[in-house]
C-alpha cells in the first residue's frame, strides 16, 4: 500500500458563504463518520488540523547560523489548514477518500503520494 497526504487548504481573503450552525454541526458529523471509516478500514495513519498561518515560524540555516522568521514560508493566499495521512491501494482509492472529505469540509484537498525512495 502507498501512503498519501490529503492536504486541506484555505485561501486567505476568499469570500464564501459562511455555514450556519446547523451546517457546521452536519459538517463535523460527516468528518467524524469519515474518520471512523478511515480507521475501521485500516486506511487512516494520522491527521491534524493547524492554527492560522500567522502562527507559523520558518527556520533556516545560513552560513551555519540558524535564522527564524515569523509567519508562513511563502507569501501566498493559500495555506495548509490540516491534513490526513492515509494508506490506499492506489491513487483512485486515495482520490475517493479526498472526495468524501472535500464534500464534508467544503474546502479543496490536494492528494500526493509519499515518495518511497525507489525513484517511482
């Protein structure tokens, strides 16, 4: 099985219709169902949600000196909001999980396989 990263992205300043309390509750319920299904099928490896991009710190080493910068690495409107690491038989299976998740959270999901070191 291949491990895949399903990354959830937010877009700074993107105006979208806010969810009602009922819609938010339904979304959280759907996420719970998806996560239980991921776990019960042995697909789930790990997941996490992240704080806002402004809480990030970037660490660099230059000429042997460690430098830190507040804020996200890239000046971008899109930021990583959270992620799932799953194990799936193939890309189609990973895309199916991403589709379920995107429908529940109403945000785009990027799917990328982990590199296994074999060069493929």
